[in-house]
C-alpha cells in the first residue's frame, strides 16, 4: 500500500479521461459503478500528495462534432456547445463519486454556471491544487471547435503541470490499430514528431503541438486496469510516453 512519504516523479498532474470512462463498455450515459472504480484510484493518488487536475470528455452523452455531422437542424457551433455541457454533467458525477470516496474536489467550468460550478480562474485553480483538492475542469475551453484533448493540453500549460496523462481503453500507442492488425507494434517511448508524422491517434494535432512546444510529456495508458493511475504517476513504465526526444525518461 502507498504511503504519504513515497517520492513521486510528478508533483502536479493533468489527467485526461474520456467520456467512455463514465459508462460500461458499449453503452452510453453514466454508470456510477465505473466512476467509483476511477474515484478509488484517484483517492490513492491524492493520498500521496499529488496535485491533480482532471479534464473529462463528454462522448458518453454527446459528441458535438458527430452530432453536427448527422443533424441538419443543429449548426456545428451549437452542437459543440452541447458537447461542452455534456462534460459539465460528467464533471458533476465525477465530483460526487470522488467526494463519496473522501476526496475533496472543486468543479470549475469554462462556461459560467455559478449554480453548479465555479468559473475557471487560473489562480483559484492553483490554490485549490495547493490545498490538496482535485480540480475537475469542465466545458473544455468554453469555445466551440476545440476538443477536450486540446483543452487538456492548454490547461496543463496554464496550471504548470508536469505531465499530461491520457487514460484510454488501450495500453498505449500502437503503430496501427491493434484490433485490425494483431501484429501492430506498441511503443514504450515515442517522440511528438513521430506521432504527428505517422498520424497516430494519440491526441489531436493541436494538443500535441501545445505539449511539444512547451515540453510537457504525455503518457497514454489503460485506466481500466485497477491501480494503473497510481502506477503511472509513481513512474512505472506502463503505457506509452510521448516526449520531445522519444527516449526513456
């Protein structure tokens, strides 16, 4: 079991989790049992003194871009705002799951809605992190046509995070889709430039460029394996690390 004296390689972490982490495999909506599992992992991380901010997606409820593509009545910008509001719903659910697990939180939204969340204010978010609260960052950047991946990269820069952790259903970055090609190679380490050149589906290109330009590593890992969030923050070599030089840390 982890102890508070454990020396960790990261002091401040930005965790990006997709909307898929809020529901069961192949389903939509919110499954609190799934969230409880994530909340327990986060609780163990925070106990060790890690300052944690979380950006959550909203695809379990509505993906703005996909909705805009199939609806002729909803203009794209409106669809993107709807997707942003879906992340606020997820943020509220995650907040309750974390506080039920004994983790102090603050929910901040890039779209003002003081009745349910604080507005995102950088200095306030930093103060919450310093006090040991998990800060859940919802509504993306507050602007349409910006993915939650890019929002995560931007918030990591604003909050001076040491690393961006992207929790996914797969155990890292592959040369090809491992579901289609069983011989696809999983990378342990890879550079930002190689990811962009090979068009690997890690995060969108804007997010990659933000992290590359400001030397913020991204670690892609499987959050569904219990304990993986703590393991990756502890520096264990799981998943794939994307960095400027693509070499082991």
